[in-house]
C-alpha cells in the first residue's frame, strides 16, 4: 500500500510539472502585436556611410473563404543595421518578428564593399535564425528585386524560397544559408560563393530568376560566373543533386538531354615529386529524357558512345570553371585547400599564407564517368521519315 501511495504522489508531481511546461513559452509574445518579416534587402544609402534596409512584411488579407497572405515593404536608412531595425518599429507600429524571414538580398555594391559588416547583426541577434538564405542582386539594387510583384499575392520572398528549394532539379545556382556563408568566410582553404538573383518579367509581371554565382575574396565580391559555369563549379564542390546534361541542341547533333539522378565527386590531393596536385573524379548516373534526332541510345554500343561524349563534355566544362577560378579570380571556390589541409596538414602550413597565389598555379586533373541507366518511357526517337508500305 505504501508503495502504491508513493507511485500516486509521483504521478501527481509529474502531471503538475507538465502543466507548467505546456502552459506557455518564456519568450512568448502576442502575434497581433508583432509584424512578421518575410525578406530583407540591403543597399547603400543615398548619404555617405549609410545603409538602406528594406524589409518585406507579411499582411493578412481577408477573403471570403479563408485568410490570404499579401505583403508590403518598409524602407529606412541609417548608419548601422540594428539602429535601422529599431527605428522600423515606429514605421510598422509593432516589433518585427524575424524568425520567419526567408531571404537576405545584398546589392552588388554592398557585396563588393564587404558583406560581413552588414550581416553581423543578423548572425549575432538572438531573435533571428541562421537558416535564412542569402543572395546577391543582379539588378542595380537589392530593393529592386524585393519590390518585384510576382504572379501570386504571396510575399515575393516566399517565391524566392520556393525557387531555392527546387534548385536541386536545375543546379544552375548554389544554395547558401547565412550561417554557412559566415562560416566559410572564416574557413581557410575555401572561398565563399553566393547565388545571383534577378528580377525578370513573365506575362507583364515581375518574378525572380536565380542563376549563376558571385565569387568572394573573404567577404568581398570580385565577380560572377554564369549559370552553365556554375553548374560545373557545383560538380567540383560535390554539390550536384540533379539537373540536366545537354549534348548538342536544336539542329546540332546529337540533341540529347540527360537527366542527372545522382552524382558523386571525389577530390583527392596527391604528392607528386614533392608538389601537391589535385585529382578530381566524378561519377554521374543519368537517364535519356530527350532525343531530338534518331540517335542510338537503346543499344549498349549506342549508350557507350553517348556516355563517352557526355564524359568529354563534363571534363571540358569543369576545366573551364577551374580556369576561371584560378586565372580570373584566384579564389579557391571548390575547397581544394581544405582537402589539402585535412590530408597534408604539414604541407598546408607552408601553402596557407599565400594560398590564393598558390591556388592559381595548382595542377588539377579531371576525370568523369557518366552512366546512362534508363531511357525514360520511350525506347526510340520519334520517326519523322516517310515509310514505304
């Protein structure tokens, strides 16, 4: 009996504790007293030494059947991010809620001047989240992109977030969260990159277009790579999850599209006659998803020929991406240095102080293996020639 009474008392105590745990949150704030931020754009202000901050905030728009979501924007200039953020309370009438923000867009001018000083507040503040995406505007200002009106009523920043979530099926741009970007700035042996975002027009309305990348020296932007070079830079970074390999094109044989199912890139530093070299090997599994001409991809011999063509193309394009990184920017955006650091820490100590210059002369060899594992649902191309009956 004493044991059973003790068990009852324990249950009562645990239930009482549960009530306290479930009854609220230490940082609870009433939703109707806060304004939710969807996205952020950072530009230089009109006055010397000022930043112009634009935030897209979520508006609830009442509808007949349900509550729909719209957005509006608040823009202010000041000398520091935190100063501007606090002053925005007087513009919105509420404190800003940052935890649901989807993207930060930097103008190219801000990115070239140094991204670290404008994102420091966001990384440091306890009310923000580190999984927000960060991009560079391909337009004159970041505000221009954020102010674009999409084909739907949802906040434009949510549209950007959707595009980035589906980027794996295209692989024309890196996907970078602010914490990863900040971490890369402080990591030796790898240079930072960010996706480029543009405002494009579709049926009279503006929408977001994300393609290509910005190359950074520490936190300062140097220049860009286009979408095609970016794809093969992602191959070298082992960040390809999907996308298309195109051989030929319209009226250019063979006119084949290979869909990437999976890819693995192995980067291995090796010592050759006392010098470090990099050997890159990629293995890509694909399927034929388009054949504009009557090309033999349904026999073993035919597939082997197409695979060989694809391998040559992948090697050639990766070598072009390496050349741009080495000769134009002298920035190790592939992380070769970090691989050397792990495998040859002693040699890395001598390379690290002048790694940009050493990287520009680093010997890199590339090999590619492309496998065709499927041919979608049709085995042969559509026959457009006349047949004699």
